C-alpha cells in the first residue's frame, strides 16, 4: 500500500482545480476545515487525514467526470485545499 504522500502525488486533476486549491491552501485552517469535511471529534494525524480526504476526493472526482448534477466544484476545491494543507503539515513533521 502506498503511503499518504505518494498517493497524493499521483493525483492528476485539472489545472483550474489545482490552482484554486493552491491559492486556498495558503490560508488553510486545520481545525475549521477538517471538522467541516470529516465531522466533529478528535482530529486525525495528518497522514490519516490525507487518506480519509483522498477517499472523499476520489468520490468527488468520479462525480465530476460522470457529470453528476450533485457535484459541486467548491466542495472539491475545499477537499483539495485540505489535502494540500495536510501534506504540508506532514512534510514539516517529517523534517523536524
């Protein structure tokens, strides 16, 4: 099984989604965003959060590709922002 960062680096998404997420990742607030996306309770460690967020993102991307009427780009970008923010936290924790 791939680790969280290698799974994340293998994602290929449209430039517009990635660009919007990069802009949003600069102001990523972990507590607020993860509670909204994963539900309330104890926040998982960054690697576990990335794996959960990747599962959510996979479903959102499948909905985007299929043209599902329930797909919202804003939620997809929100999940991508969280993925980038958690990846940054994970990288920082590995260098410390």
